[in-house]
């Protein structure tokens, strides 16, 4: 008994240490990651409570504890699916009401069944020793675990098929493996057979924390986009390992960004940068491109297109999306972008050569835009 208690105490401390470090070190806390850690802590505490309080005197309390544990039991694969979607498909996908309701439906059904189980034995019943055993409809939980696990793995496979980066494919493979591992452990061992799943889930939260720490090195803190380090690694990987016939590099710069900072302040300047970043992120599911903030008001896009004219379509979509967002977020400011695009398939050109070409094209368009704006202002004053 004491060995079991000690195990749960250790798991509680591990989970709390991870959560504390994550909250302290990340400006933007992922709610799903936080709630998954808290769910594990609560499950560990419930297991300790069930050891100390005998069934004969605390039947109703045992029923409540088991019911809440089963809800958390389903909540963990739900969180795993949410984190994978958020990480690889984008946050906007999770905002879709249909997707949100479908994902929450198994948790709602489980909660309703857990509430009535002490009286109807739907999900569980307690034997003479106070130990929970499977109820008449416990198989429903296995179905839900299978659905969540299959969906998480399917997202990883879908994104891996469309992904060009080897590094990203490795991350998707690892994420898919962990989703199958946790779902498999949960399905094979079952809630009433082993607590090995709680140990595995705790270690998975630890793995996600380590990955989050590694991502901090390659993520721009203000916008959440890839940073310059990740951009150079990704571009180098594409240049060395992929057929570059349909690959393009696009440099992006905000027109008159210094003027925005000087006239409206750095808070509005930061909001402008985030608005541009969100506009490009909103189109990620359509174009499946790589986006990075290089520093200041400069961004870069690495994309694949079957025809060079598709690059112009992408740019127009970004402009259109930015216009809608800026009208909402920054109604007093006109946000305009300059673009410079070049093909990666240029014989004898190094990565730095390609970057220089895109940068020069972008600055040429920036000069043209500046002249157009000056002429427009002059005509308006007359």
C-alpha cells in the first residue's frame, strides 16, 4: 500500500514541478497543457484518497472519486488531440464550433453516465472491497478513447503527408507515436486493470514540456511564429534535401512601420506585427507554407506551388486577410505590405544568394510603394 502511495506522491510532485516551470517560463500559457497536468495531479490525489479511506465507511465518497476519475480518464486523450491540432493545424481550427462540439461530445456523455453510475452501474460499480469494476456500458469509454486516439494520429499523418520539412515530419511522427502509445496503453490495460497509464501520461507531459523548452529557441516570442534561427535551418534543409522546382521564398516587410511606431507607440507597433502574423497564420491550412518573423517588421514565407502564378494568389490572399484584420484591430492605421519572391530552383545559387535576391526584390517593391503613397498624399493635399 505504501509503495503505491509513494508512487503517486512522486508523480504529483513531478507534475507540479513541470507545471510551475512551464507557467514561470512561458508568457503565453497553453491552457490544454496546463489542464492536462492538473488532471493528472487530481487523479493521483484521488488514488491516494481511495487508499486511506475504507470503502465500508465511505461508499458514497468512493463513488464520487471513481466517477470523477473516469471523466478525467476521457479528458486526457481529448487534451492530447487538442494539443496536436493546435500544434500542427493551427488554433483557428479549434475555434470552429462544429469541431469544438464534436470533440466535447464524448466528455459530455461520459460525465452524464458517471453521474448516474453509482445508482445504475453504467460505467462502474464497487465490489465488496470497495474496488471499482467495469459497469454495463464501460465499453463506451473504450470507444471514445479509440476515437480520440485515431483522430490525433490521423491529424499527424495528414500533416506529415503535406509537410516538406524533414524536421517537421520527425516531430509529427513523434507526436503520432505518443498519441498511439497513450491510447494503446489506455485501451489495453483499461482503467480498472492498471494505473500504468497515469505513469505514462505523466512522462508524456514531461516530454511535451521538454519539447516546449526546445521550441522556445526557435519561436518568436511576440508573434508565435518561427524565428530567424528556425528559418535558416528550414531553408537550409529544403535547399539540401528537396526538389526545389516548385519551391519559393517570399520576403515580407511592413510599409512605414517606423512611422507607426513613432506616431502611435510600440504597443500599437507590436499589435501591428501580431496582426500581420495572424493574417498569414490564418491561411496556413490553405497554402501549408512555412512562416517566420526574421526580426523587426520583416517576415519570410517558404511555400510550394505548382505554378508561379499561385504565388501571386497567395500574396493577394494575405493582403485581403490583413485588410480585414487591420480594420478590426487597428481601425486608425493602414497596414500595407511589400513582397519579394524568388524561386529556390536557381542553378549555382547558395542559400544566402537566394535570401539576398528575395530581399532585394522586396525592397524594390517597398520603394515603389513609398513613391505611390507619396504621390497619393500629394494628390490628396492638392
